[in-house]
C-alpha cells in the first residue's frame, strides 16, 4: 500500500490526499461526557466528487489496506 500524505483543508483541518469524501468543520459546541468530549461540528465545506478510479482506504487489524484483489 502506498504512503498517503496529508493536506490541509481551508479551515486548516487535515485530510488524506485523494480521499473519497471529506468534511471541513468548525467546532460549534463541546459537551463533557465522562472522560470524553462530544464535539458538535458546523460543516463549512465538503467534497463528494468520486472519480471512476477511486478506491477506498480501509483500516483493519492495526494497518491500512485496500480491498482484496487491488494492486498498487
């Protein structure tokens, strides 16, 4: 699997280059929930374009993979 590099969206949020989809959000609210925070984001930008050659990046058993049968 090839290494994927990060880019920055307009609000400065990171995104993996060639992602199938992405949302660029600004934090709208944060709510304490035990030892976590529930973060509500306000969507400021999104990308829904998918090329015919687009392939998903999967995370499984601690590593990133493509679908079975794909070749790099």
